[in-house]
C-alpha cells in the first residue's frame, strides 16, 4: 500500500507560502524540516516539490522516459532538516540511481537526465592568482657538529658551528607560475569528474590565461568548483 507522509515548514518562513516571484535558486535553498516518502511515484514526488516551492519547474519527461525511467518509478526517502535541493537530489537518486539530475537556469528548475544536462557547456572564469603565488622558503644557517662529534679538536669546524655554505633557497628549482597552473589544472581534472575532460575523451576543458582559469564545462562541474548556481 502506497502512502505519502509529508511535513513541510520552511524555516523562518512558516507554512508553505512562497511568493511567485521568489527565484528558483532561493526556493532550492530553503530547508525542509521533514520529508517522508515510501514507494511514492516519481511524478507524484516531483509534483510535491512544484507545489511546495511555487517556483518555475520544467520536468523533461521526454528525456527522462527516453532513458528508461518511468513516471511511476518508486521513491522511498526519509529526511529531516535538509535544503530542498538536497531532498530533490536524493529523490532523483532513489528513483533512478545515477541517471537523473536537475539544473537551474534563468529562474527555471529543470529536471532531466544527467546525460542531457552534461551536453550543455557553460563558460566560467575563475581567478587563481592567489593559488599560484610561491611563498619563499627562507633557510637559516645549518648547524655543523660533525667535527666536534669526531673529536677533531685541533681544527675548528669549517665555517664555524654554523655552516655558511649551507644550501639556500636559490639553489632549488623555482616552479614557474605556468607550471603551478598546470598542476592545478591536473588536480581538477583528476578529482572532479575525470571522465568529462577533453584530456580523457570528454568535452569539458580548462585554459589558463594571465592568472585565470577559463573553464568550459557542465553546470555540475562549476558547482563542484564553487561556481554560481545560475
């Protein structure tokens, strides 16, 4: 027997009353004190989010059903005190693990397939000058106790107790800013969706220019990088 139990009070707002002009972004950031779904159809669960947030929604059923996900795919979720976007992502994962996602663009929340979403590339520019600055490693004189430990008392340690010939920071290879940028790009490409980057056969790409990273990638990647929702 299917049943649906939903208790929703948006924190600091009271009952579920969200102004029609509220941006979709704000609607997704509101918190749900409780969300309990047991074997609820995906279509019914999404309808709840639409009614509760009063935001602009587009459910791309054509793409969803083309991926083999039915409208009556069962959803079982029990959450407390989470933002709407976390609850929505959990519902989509419950209905079709790894297949569905959502995105926000022009104040519209679109639910679609992950594949369809990642076909859309967006350009963002990230300043990284602070990450590329090399902090000098100033080294002090090295303590030389070799002669004293070997008992060579007649001849003072060369350079005294402190060896003035100690290697300094200038003897080390200095990493150029471009090299450090390459390291940063490689770190991103190996930790955030490795399969999606052009170096691994994907479509996303990163370019370094004058202290900035120019990233062409799906919105999910920009979110992981700390970029804006929309």
